[in-house]
C-alpha cells in the first residue's frame, strides 16, 4: 500500500510540472537536447534544426511500466513536428549521450532505399522512403518481443500507429519500434514493448509487468546497506584467522561475487556504465553464475561436514571448490557471448537469444525463451541447494532426536512440548548460508496479474537484495564470532605494545 501511495505521489508531482510540456507535441516526438549547445537561437540534432519555440524543460521521462518517472530537469526538443519520424530501436550498449546510436544503421540504410507503405485516412496506400524521414532511435525494454510481419499482416498509419492482424491490436508510437535492418522488402520487423498498454478493437487491456524492476530504481539504499554489511562481514572473516577455514573461504568468495553484482546494478541504474555496457553485462553474468555455484559449493560442504565423522579438511579442497565455481562460470559467459555475437544481427533469432546490453547492461532479456539461460542455471543450483539443505536438517534432527531420547531415558522424564529454539535458529542460519532465498526468484516465472503475486515479488526482491544484512547478523553478531574478533584485536594491541 505504501509503495502505491509513493508512486501516486510521484505521478501527481509529474502532472504538476506538465506546464513545461511543448504545446501540441507528443513526448515521444521529443529528444533530449541537454548535451547540445544552442546556436543562433536553435538546436541542431543529428543535422536537424530545432527552433527554440519547439523546446521545453522536463523533470520527468516516460517509461513503459508507468506513465511518468521523475527525472532531473533537462531540455527536450520536438524533433518530429516539422518532419515525420520513424523510430528504430537502439541497444543500450550503442546508445550515445546525444541520443544517437553507434550501431552503424544510418550508414547502412543510406546505401539503399528502404520504404514503408502508409495507410491514409481515405484508405489508399502511400509509399514513404525512410531516407526522407527523421530517424529517431529509441531504447529496448524488458519483455520486448520481435515480430516479423509480411505485407497484409499489418497496417501502418500516418500518426505512427500500427495495427497487427494476428494480435488484433493497435500499437501506438511509444509501444513499439522498428528493428534496425535495411531489408524491408521481404518483411517488416518490429519490436513490441509488452509492458505497456495495448488497445484492441473491443477493450483496452494491459499486459503484466513485474513491479520489482521499479523498486531497484526507487529504493537503492537497501542495496547500499547490504553492500556495507557484505564488506564488513568479508573484512572480519579475512581478519579473524579462525574464521578463514574452507567454509570461510567459500563464504568470502560468494560475498565478493554479490558485492560486485550489487555495485554493477546500482551503477547501471544510474546510467554510469553506458560506455562499457557490453563489458558490464558479461561481467555481471560471470559473477552471477559464480555466485550461484558458490552457494552450491557451500551447501555441499556443509552437508558433507555436518554429516561426516571425519573432521579433517584436505588442503586442496578449497582449490577443487574454486575450480568447480569459476570454470563453469567462465564457460557459461563465453557461450552467452558467442551466441550473441553470432545471432545478434539476425532478427529471426532475436527472441531466442540471451540478450546482453539491450534493455539494460546488467540483465538479459526477460522473455520466456531467454530466461532459460539465467533462471535455468538458478533452478538447477536451487534444486541442488534445497536437496543438500533437506538432507542436512534431516540428519541434524535425527541426531537431536536420538540425543533427546537418550537424555530422557537417563532422567526418566518425557516432555513432548519442548521447543528447541536453538535448533530452529540453526536451520535459519543454514537456509541463508546455503542460498535458499535465491530460489524464490523463480516466483517471477509465474505469469498473471494479481495483488498477491505482486506482494510476493516485492518481498522476494527486498529479501534477496538485503541478504548482506542477514549474513552480517547471523554470522558476525553472535557470541562466538564476537569473542574471536575481540581476541584478535587484543592480540594485535599486545603486539603493538
């Protein structure tokens, strides 16, 4: 409820600033001019002159999930008022600060004469060459889908609205963009943004979009606090030698992975990584996969240690664990890179690719087909972790039950209502250390739109992005760890004296 009030408040604030809008100009016909200097009372954008009377200051930006999102005040110009615009998508990794795109598409179509067939109000068809129109580059969004349309399967109107026969729906200019390719003779490829409203002939419908994607943009303090807790926990484990056993080294490795992931997410949400977007994306994939594998390593090690009578740890065990975690992560990242390199330019394979650097730098596309690459790995490691957890707690409960039975036989008493809080707290610690909460991310695979699912998604999102706090409380803020830390500090003080 509080989240909805917060978003409504921001929406009202954006409405209060609507007086800055350019008269008779759709927001999606404007471009950002904040990087362009004014010359002779006008602005030159991609070779097109925009007069000062067609500019205005905006303190919001339009996004597919909600109508408006608060943004730092910036200058925008109405690019499409004098000359019609045609919108082509541009991957995030190719977006330029000026709003242009570095994918070489403009140079490609300048060598050909692609055209679009426009349906006029009187029912006639007019051919418009793309080279004679203003080419505007717009961004991809999560849940985008590429559709290949042949002649007769769609109708494109003068105002940019397109009607798709197979979907029986109209898509406005903000709800799709053309896939950047020069071959318009065989088929028309468009990218539809499924997270925006679509208008059918009968009713207005809206596809479901997870609200969790918005929370990372509005509530980064949770992640920042979690990062600080991760760093403190890692530092204490490295400082106290007793903690740096095989389990401690595995935990530190997983902490480092998560610290890097959180930092990359925060920087990406702040648009600070655009110039190294592809590198950021593959770096994120590598450490994300490594983190999943380290949780599996930790789960296996805890199960083996707690259920084994042999307390000796081989010297090379951590090296074996490291090879298991880092090598598959490298292979997975390399496979993802090769698939993108080979298939990226072909729209036929677009919906089947683990897209990196398109909608965001640190995430793949969220379609069902591409989620196999990301959530597939999470599912496998999650099932393994849950298996290790169940086997471990079954063994602990069995041992506890036998000890309790032996104690009761000696005392001659029987207490069926005894609550073993220490054991259940141990199970809680094990569930966090074994990374079981990450398995809850699979709830995002459930499609549909209802308040219960939104609440579950919110809880899971906050839980997984505040894990650093849980680790710090469960591993550091306990008597045995604090005692070892104080002993270490006293020893250092004695040496200095």
